[in-house]
């Protein structure tokens, strides 16, 4: 079955929703589809606690925010991209407010928090549930445009529709599957926006929602688009340690308000490690915790903010306080146990600030993209900011592209996809499952890496990837198989990228190469077939 739209948006987090709203504003006669594989609110955005970094205080400056971002990025940030995004932050906040987002204020001014790596308070927030508030407001705004914006839940994109136009490959939309209806659709559109979020589910321990399976990166890579800096996986230092339960992230803002990291026997583990101590960048804090756990044999460290007044903690962190209490920990009375978990990918589909990729008609925004904003390590609360600014730029550029593009003149090139839509009687046994893939990545491609273990991980993952690919093309499609296929593709890209960088920089720490090397002061790019062609 075929469906036609002017804009196809894949993903319903902050990047996808904001993009759709901006496109609708610029093109009031257009038809926009937002395709999301689960419910509209099943996004990483909905879980974001901290907020959006923006220079709003008179005591702060754009230069300071830029320098903090560049310092965290360990030399790999694109300075011009950083400058543009940072200087647009105040306008991004205004845009979000115009769409109904309510941020916390104190005495008429935004209540600004401070997080790790920031030299000043500049995190605009909505209590400690900023992402949920943004998701609520943007979804409401999109639903109010129901005649123009269609939100299609429980629709998963299998692959991009690659077309030929004037002898060149272009993106003409996406092949979409609904598991409940067992229906396949060809969504044709002159513009496709991938805003699918991150890849945290490739790891065993992650703060990401279950939908974060790297779909956008895998889809784009299979279409021949280059990816970059996939080795830089940010592990959030503090997720609540509750074995057998879904991980709960404890915002960096807790340390911003005086939270202290301690060993189980009470030592201050960040003392003497970094000038910012507990507010050091995430890569440093995560490695210190990893080292402490390896040397002590303990399974967690402690995060202590119980020295602050209970009334302050409950007012500043109402959601975190309640979630900890639900799990048996009263953070106003004693420290809570925490461990690092995979949190954010600084790499992704290579793109411009406006989300343009090597494949005409394909745009990306948010965590799925690699613009150079984050370099080798993301500064806290810069991710939601990047998503909004990218989406705004992309809406302008892609609107212009759509006006110049005639989708009817494109000829689909469907080789390699049709077999995945068939139902043969013979099934191939799947040798490795998702849990095994997660274990390989967590055990061999974690916070501290070893070249020999990376080589071993690559062999294991490529075996899994091959088996999953065979299984995918030989059996009826299910969401689980599609996600596993994408996870294996992303895992392969992460390990290959890690092996290419023979140094330690930011989030990529290799025991054999513990120092930075200027020979690797560049992005790690795995070129796709479009670039090679």
C-alpha cells in the first residue's frame, strides 16, 4: 500500500515534534506524517530530567558556554557549529515557550541549574522532569494540527525508499511496517526526517527507553550514508543501582546542587581527580567510578546529597526523590547507590547543522545526527538544545528542498528489500539473541576498552549480525527482529570506529593508548556507498 506526504518524520521526540511544527508553520498547506514505532510518548526526550543549556543570566556569556562545550568535547567539536547552536539557545527557549512549554521560574526569572562541565548556572528546566514537559507541550501542539499533521503510532520504518532522479540516488520516503495489522506501506515523500534518537539499548545497562535501538543510524547506513564518531558513547555516571528493575537515571543536577560521590566505605572518590570534583565532565566521572568498582570489588558507589535540607531536595527534585523512595531509598536521609550506564551517543549520521546528509531528501536531527556539536564528549544539557536548533534549521532548508522536488519523477530502487516482506515456509534458527549482543557490548566495549577485547567483540558481533540478517530475510517480520537487526548494525559500527581510533580521547578510553594523539584530531568516519560512489 502506498501513502503520500510532503514530509515524513520518523520519531516523536523533541527533534521530530519540533521539526514537524516548524514545517507546518512554514508550509501551511503541507501534509506531514510523524511515524513512531511505539506510543507517541515512548521517547528519550520524555525521560530527560536536567534541562536545556542556554545563556540567560547576565553573569553568563556565549563565550563561556562555547568554551565549556569545546572543553568537554576534547578537541573534536566543530567550533562554528557550537557557536551557532549556543547563540541560538535563547531563541530556542522562546520557541519552546511559544509552543506551550512551561519552565520553572523563581521571582519572575528562569530558575537556572548547574551541571557537570558548566562554569555557570545555565540549565533551563521544568523542575526535574524537563523532557516530560517538553514532550507534553509539543505533542499537544502537534495534535492541535491534526488536519495537517498525522501521528501514526506503532509504525516502524524498515528501510528508506531509495529512488533514482536524474541519474542520482535520492531518498523518496520509507518502507513502513505495522506489526499488529501485519501491513506494509510505502510512505512516499520528497523529504524524510530521521529523528529516531539514540542507541543505548545496544548495551546491557542503559538509561535509555526500550525504543532506543539505533534505528535511524542503521537505516541511514544501509542506505549508503556515512556515519561518524560512533565510538563516543557517553555513560551517565549516576543511574540508581536496583538489580532486576529498570534503570532510573539520577540527574547530574543533583551533583550540581551539592551531591557528592563516595565509595561504599565513605571516601570522596572525586577528590584530587579534577578541579571541578563531582562536577567534572561525565567521561571523567564515569571512568573514576569504573576504576573504583574494579578496585574495590563493589557493585556500586554512593551519591550523597543528604546534607542538604530535606525540604530543598523535595522541592528541587520531586520526581527523583519519589522514584528513589519507591525503590526503598530516601535521599534526604542517606546516600543512594549508583552505577554508570550507557546514556548518549555523540556520534551518528554525518550531517550539517540543518540536518542535510549525503543522500538528497534525507535529513536528520537530534541524537541520531553527528554535526560536530559534541565532539568526543557531550556537555550536559546540550542535547535537547542541539535537537531544537537543528530541527529549526532543517525545517527551513528542507522546505525549500521540498518545493523544488517532484516526487513523481523519481523511480524507486527496491533491490535488497523485497525479500524481507515475504513469508517463506523455511525458517533460519537465530544463533544469538539480543541479550547476548548486549553482553558483548557491555563487557568488551564499555567505559574502559582494550584492543584485543575490541577485536574479539567485532568477531562476535559480526557473527551475530550475519545470523540476524539471514533471519530477517527468511522469516516473517516482527518488531523484535527489526530492532535486533538495527542493534547489530549499530554495534558493528561502534566497534569498527573504536578500533580506528588508536588513542584515548573523551568518551573513548583504550588501555593500550592512554594518551591523546594529535594524529587522531579528526572525526572517525565510516563512509557509505553514496560517498564512495
